[in-house]
């Protein structure tokens, strides 16, 4: 790119004039913000974490505030966004709650369960959460400080876009955080959706002067084609903004890293599929990453059935997790799934309920405290003889044990507020390892067609997934090693970043132009 070193010097000097002071410490925090949701922030943070780890750094991921229904259980017994757990793996770390101190799990269009340092503190609507933000901000700053004390580099993921001017006041997710800890920012934009230069220029235009100054440069994501055709636009962008394009990442076909929240509805046709799976796309679907190992299997077809669609014939129906079980069950009924499930079972199909989906299989769901909506109860599908009562204390645990099917080994995690009781539990689906003895979990129907469990991540264990697929009717099962696939994806991502991003340029942008001046540590 023409004038790269001049642009570099100008950008670094602008950052230095605004944010450097005479102290003896280099920048430890780097923040990735995006021009839009799904611009590639989560993926870029994971890739940078792996790249820095390759260079021998002790690095950790951080997301101040996350809004997502895909979550993970940490080694310190809390709950964080699943994307941060994947980023922790990129760093070679077990996830901890400080990596995502504020997690919002929407349960209505206007409200969410608020999780601070891994623990739910209650449900708040948007207005009430704005009032709560000063306390959330302190939790964010405390977690960031603890990570800085332990690691050489902290790579931070923003949320949505920093240009949401209606959310600027008390912001803790994007520039509000960056300003509070005085860290530099790189801005990523997705060229595949079109309008990439407008996204970048428009975002800068909506930032304050100090916020614009801390943007070190740009990353363009998901590029397909000949870079020479893009070069004139890159040159113009650098001249117009005085900031360098740090790199252009190609579209990585087939790259799979677990989604922060969005459901990957599209599924490539598999003409030789040996097993057909359908999943209702619940309005408040949670931890749909449970299904990712099946979606990646070359001979398993997984289809999310959306509102208004007619469910096609299938070998297996999976009712996924839900953040609003009663509301999603009402939606399921409204969409006509009850007769579909009854017909499916009548013709010998298999049915799995995962967590919230397991609760739906019972005779009654009670929410006396109004944890997921107004207090009340609702009849379940009546397919298993059990009833569930939601309780204020959420169960969070990483677990291991065995399926009752083939005694197959399983690892996974529990995230649920419900406690289920009833005769169906006398035929458990799993036995989980306990401190003193095994404890049962879930249920299998007396005819062997229905299985329910509170354990997420069943299909990540090759042995358990293979046993479940055989139970569902698939023969000659060869389940891939899902953790190994995730690790290979992280390596592929880091290879691409090292090839297409100028990491030396990025490191130099994070250092002052004058070697006698050191940037104030974040």
C-alpha cells in the first residue's frame, strides 16, 4: 500500500499525542471493535490470541459485556459467553469468569437475565439495566485489572458497533471501556456483506475526537477475489483517514468456531446423509452449539425449522435449550409441533430434549418466582412423567460420566435453574461422576424412543455422540473428534492471520514513536 510508513507514523503520533505519558510500561491491552455485529470480532480475537501465544506471550481474552444465549461454565464455577471459552482455548487456558464479567441473556425482547462475575443477579429490562450500569462497569474494571496482573497481553472484544450513539452514555462494551482503561483499538469490517468503506468511514465519523485517535488501523474481513482490485480502495482509505489497513483477511471457507449467539440456519445439502435431524428454531434458543458436532458430520443432515415452516420427515427430532422455556413451549404449540412430534414417535422416530427441551417433555413446568417471565405454570408435552420447578439458584457445573446407552463416556456441562422430579427419572439417561458416588441425570422413556438430559455438550464426546447416533438409527457411525476439529480451526485461523495481517505493524503501532516515551499501561 502506498505511503504505508507515512500513514503508520501519522497514526502512531496521533495516538501518542492523545494517550501516551511518561511511565515505564508498554501497552498490554488491545481492543478489537467492529463496524457491525458479526463483522468478525470474536474470530479475530481468537486468532490474535493464538498468534500471540505462538510468540510466547501469556495472553488472555476479555469481553467486558456480552449479550448471548450461548454460554459456558468456567473452572471457577461461573458462566460466561461461549465465544470467550473458545478464545480461552486459543490462549491455552481454561475459561474463568474474569474473561467475561458481564453476560446478558435475553429472555424477552426488552429484558434479560444479568450475570455478573459468572452469577445471575436477576432480570432487568433495558431501562433498569442502564441504571445498573455503574455497578456493572466496576465489575468490568475489576476483572480487567485482575487479568492485567496475571497476563502479558489482554485482547479485548467489543460488542456490536461503537457507533451506536444511542448507547454511548455509560458504555462499557466498546469505546466507553477503551476510554476508561486507555487502550488502543483496531476496527474490523466485513467486506462480504458490502459497503465496507462506508462502514469504516461512517463509524469513524460517529466517534468523538479522542475515540477516533485511539483507532490504530483497520482490518477488512472475509475478502474474496483479487487483492489488486481492492488496492485502490485501501490506498484511498489510508489517505482519507490517516490510518493504516493492518490487513485483509480472506474468506475462510468451512472455518468453524462456535457462534457467539447467531444460529447458523443454513446447512449444506448432504445427498448421502444417513441420518436426518430437525430442530425447532425456538425464539429464545440457547446453547445451540450443542448441535455443532452433528452439523459438521458429513453424513448427518441437521435442519433448523423456522417459524412458519412445515417440519420435514426426520429420523431424530431435537428440542434444544431455551432461555424462556414456557414462552418457547407456547411458540412450539402455536407452530403445530405437538402433532408433528406425536406422528414422528408413532412411526418409530427418536426424540431428544436438551436442558430446556428436556423440561418441555414433562407434564408441567412451574415458574413461581417469575424467573423467565410472569410467575405461573404451563402444561408440558406430557411425553415423560416428570415435572419441573424453576428455582432461584442456577446449577453450573462441568461434568463427566457415562450414558446408559452402551455405557459410553461423556463430558459436558450443566446450566439450568430447573429442578425436575417424577417417575421418569427412575430410568436415567446418564450417570454423572460425583464426589461420593454416581448421580443420575435425565430420563429415557420406557419404549426407548425419548431421551432427555440437563447435560449440554453431549455430542462433543465422540463415544457418547456415536452411541446416540446408533440409538437414533444410524449405522456405521464414525464420529469425528470435535475438540480436535476446534483446535485445527484455531490453528488455521492463526495461520491466515499471520499470513495476511501485518503483526509487526500492529505491534509497532502499539508502541510510542519516541523510544523515550512509554505508553501508559491499560
